[in-house]
């Protein structure tokens, strides 16, 4: 788990509460959840790109 143990997680959580305040945390969580859902939806809805063949080049040399 990236080497994070309980004391480190508690310190990070405490800093987040200090920065944003306890009233903003539900709004931040909701926004993060919506962003993750939107990202997952975009990844699953993404259609595979169609292979486009390049147009055939003219065999005649360009006139100068």
C-alpha cells in the first residue's frame, strides 16, 4: 500500500481536515466520486479507433 501505515494516514487525514475544514470534506468526497465515475464511464464508452488507411499517392510526378 505504497508503504503508508496507519500513523502516516492519520497525519495526512489531519492535514486535509485542517486545510479544507470538516464542513467541506463531504463536498470534496462527492466531487472526487463524480470525477472517478465520469472517468470510468468515458473509458468504457470509448469506441476503438477505426484504422484509417492513408490515401493512395499519385504515381505522376508533380509538375514544376
